[in-house]
C-alpha cells in the first residue's frame, strides 16, 4: 500500500513542556495523541470498506486493519520522531485480501505463476501486454486518509495539548 503521512507542526511549546518533565512521559503523551488521529482515520477506512466492498463475513472491516507503534521512530532510535501507522493484520486467519481490494490486481487466468519474483513480474506484464485486464482497486485507504487528514491533524493537536495540561496538573505546575 502507498504511504501517506500527517506532519504536525506548531507544537513546540507543548513539546518543550512535556519533555521538560521526562522523555518517557512526553513520548507517551505524544504517542497517545497520534493514536487518537490514527484511530479516527481507521474508522473512516472501515466506513469506506463497508460502502465500497462486498465483505460477506465482515472480517476485513472488523479486524482487517490495526493501529501500531512504529519501531523505527519510537523516540529511542530517533530522538525527534515518534511514529504510528495503520496496516493490515498479518496473523493466520486475518483477511489478507484487503491489499488486493485496495490496490487492484492482475488475474492470471487460473495458472499459477511459478518461479521467482522477477519471473512472476514478467508473466504479469506479458498478460497485460497481450490484452489482459487489470482489476482496479477501490483505494479505500487513500480516500479515507484524504478526506479525514485535516480533522485527524486537529484531533492530534487537541489531544497533545490536553495531555500536556494533565501532565502539568499532576506534576503540580497548575
């Protein structure tokens, strides 16, 4: 799936106040605020799925996607960035077909493409060149993100400010 990101700026005062108490506490508040925004976008993805896909069992809509902490940007390896992402679940029994529904696919005519990745890619390109059809994707993840981006950004900012106020109250500054 394609990547999309929300960059939140203008929180320098809140961030300084949070990190003046402790790095771990500040990371926890920021991660919670980012989760608020990601969960809002996830609700939009679920609405888009129910509106655009015939998901008979409801598995893709109910448990197909998850919000998770980024291992790359977790505040330890990169001191200035914390990340949250939305992805398909990858455990056994989870609906794997969400990627194909979102991005589209090229049917192979019932023949399994054997060989390495390069050979499968060549076979797919040959099918397309010979007049094969590409099944277009529904783009429900991108549509949901585009329609909910600004509200999610505002939600992240409000949540971070509220978290900073709670931290200040508990520490005894207010």
